C-alpha cells in the first residue's frame, strides 16, 4: 500500500525555479529516509538530496545552494525546491523511500545506496532550456 506520487515538473528557462512535490501514502514520511534522485538520458541515476528522520539534509555538490529538500509532516509530503535552474538539471526526477525506518540506519541515513531505497515514484520530468 506504499505509494509515492511526484508532481510539479515542467519546462522552464535557465535561471527559473520549480517546486517538486512527492505525495506519500501508506506510511509516515518523517519515519523514513527520503530522497530525490534524477536521471538524464544516457547518464547514470544520481542522488540529488536526502533528508533523515531528524530533519537533517544532504545535497549533491552540483545543487548545493540552489536546491532545498523539505517535508510537510501534516501533509505527509516531501518537497524539492529548485532555484537557479540550469540546462544540466534537465532530467527525470524521482522520489524514493528507504527500505527500513531511517532510525535503523543511524548516521548512514543521509548517504544510503540507491539500492537501499525500495519504494520509488513514477517520476516527474524537468526540462531546462537555455
């Protein structure tokens, strides 16, 4: 019954902003490690941002200072605010949840392998034009 549904993607010009949402059902978002990943055609999937059960966050070097991951516990929803978008940000963006409760991973919660995320949404497309 676990389900993740991304929304908010679209086409924007360089320098623009988008806010991605990940609506979760079947579990409590704040109890698990949550992450945003992206994959561009011909490239490997990469972790963009992660958040653990305590609210601590981690970001890929390529998006630090531009992206912010957050959650709304009342809405059980994860967000990714993307500012100062660049053409290299063009990709399919996915929301994912860890296999076990985030507390079980301890300090490793923000740097889990993508293989440890076993629930994924269908993705939302982000296209940034120059």
